[in-house]
C-alpha cells in the first residue's frame, strides 16, 4: 500500500511539473525585480523585464518600454532612440553606423552663385583652358547670330581634347544659342566657336572657381 501511495505521489508530482512547464511555455513569462543569476554566472539586474511571447524575447526597462527585441527568426530589433556604447566609426561591413558617422559622411553641399570671372577676377573667355576647383556648370552663349557652332571641351587632359557638348545653328533669322557642360573637380575645360561668344558663366557646386592655365 505504501509503495502504491509513493508511486501515485511521484506520478502526481511529475504530472504537476509537466503541467506547470506546459503552462509556462504556453503563456508570456515576465520576470521583474530582483536579480536572476544564471548558470553561467551572468545576472539580470534589478528592474530588468524579460518578456517572452510568440514574437521572440524582449528586454524592457522599468517604464516598461522595449529596448531590445530578439525575434524568433534570430534577428534583433533596437528601440527608437537606442544609443551605442560610443560614437566611434564602424570598421566592419556588418557594424552598426551611429548618427555622427553618417553625418560626417553626408556633407551638405550648397550650389554657389553664377559668375563670369575666373579665380584671378578676369572675364571668362573662349579658347582659354580652365581647371575647375570644384564640380560645377560651365555655360557659353552666343547672341543674335544667323549661324554658328559652339564646342565645349572637358576632361582630365590639359588642354582638354574631348568635345563633350556641341551646339550649332544656321538659319535665315538671327538667334541666341548656348552650350553647357557639367565639369568635375580638377578637370580642365574650354569653349571654342567660329563666332563671337557673348557670355561665359561658371556656377560652382560647393566652393571653388575656374583657374586659368
């Protein structure tokens, strides 16, 4: 009889443990207040809340608001306004980039004003080679002609040998016509025409002018 009771008691305890475990698995688990020491010796500090649900595991502060979620697919999600330990720049491809690093990489570039002067304050002229101190737009215009062609050269050679843009006109009435080119920093540029070029302009992207060579 005693053996039967002991056996039934052990079975009952086992059933209770199994049922209790199933209950934990089936519902959310929240641990709050006090420290929890794991077998590894690591401790969850006071007021840390560990929430386990069908979406994964989340660590919360005392608010409670979620600061980190470990998703069931193995990825992790940081809450808004989360901060890294320092503002050091990332070094590996998979590193998280902080705001300072992004701001340093993305500089705000302002478009400068139109000018018809080179860096020596001389008027920009046809058939003169210029080197761009920054990226910018180079524009030439012919006014009131019944024919003509404008060739604009640009490139890394000094003088530039490649025609980047051409504008040509021939008609019975006088017209205005122009040509333009986007010039990269440190490239060389010049404009040539068989007729008089009335206006030549430079508009920098950033800060810098055209330096006559």
